[in-house]
């Protein structure tokens, strides 16, 4: 009987440690990325595209890759980079963005930014829009963006 109780105790202890470790890992993942200076800049009325800018700080010792950006308020969001080439500004779609460990990545005008495609007129009425960021190795984040006309 003592042996069964001992095995039961060890089993319960192992399960408790597993769940505590899983909770701690999930909590640490939530803290890996922080988002600030979030802004959606709308174009003139009637335009169906807009741009979004933000700062993403990777607080962890693990590099992450931003793979997917989406929102229920916009048909499609693409990651774009802009740069000056031969006196002309060019834009290129990026498949992902590397977020190095312990590093601030800025998505800003005239550089890497988010293109919001298929913006509907109702966006003009909103103060904030939620955008979801899906990363490799760091999790999924929902971030509120201030809308500016």
C-alpha cells in the first residue's frame, strides 16, 4: 500500500511540475515582444490602402520571425520595405521580418512598414484597430493601433 501511495505522490508531483513549467513558459512567451508607438495612417478618403507603423522590442534572448500580420478590419496586411534606388523610392513586399533578441525593430515611414490593403470606409470611424502578429518561436500577439486620418 505504501508503494502505491508513493507512486501516486510521485505521479502527482510530476504532473504539477509539468503544468507549472508550462504556465511559466507561456507567461515568458507573452513577455518576449512589446509593441509601442502603434499608428495607422489613413490616406485620403476613397483610397483603399493605408500604412501602419510601430516599434517592436524583443525582450528575450531568442530571435523571432514575424511571419503573418492580419486584422478583421482589413482585407489583407503585407509587410513592405521602402528604400531609395537611383533617385526613386521603391517598395518591396517582404515575406517575414527578423526580430533579433534584445533588439528594437522600428517599422516606420520610408522604411519597413505594414501596408493595409482593402481598407474600408468604416476604418475612418474607428479610434483603434486590432492587428494580430503571428511569429515563429515567440507566439501570437494582438495589438491595438490608433487610427489617424
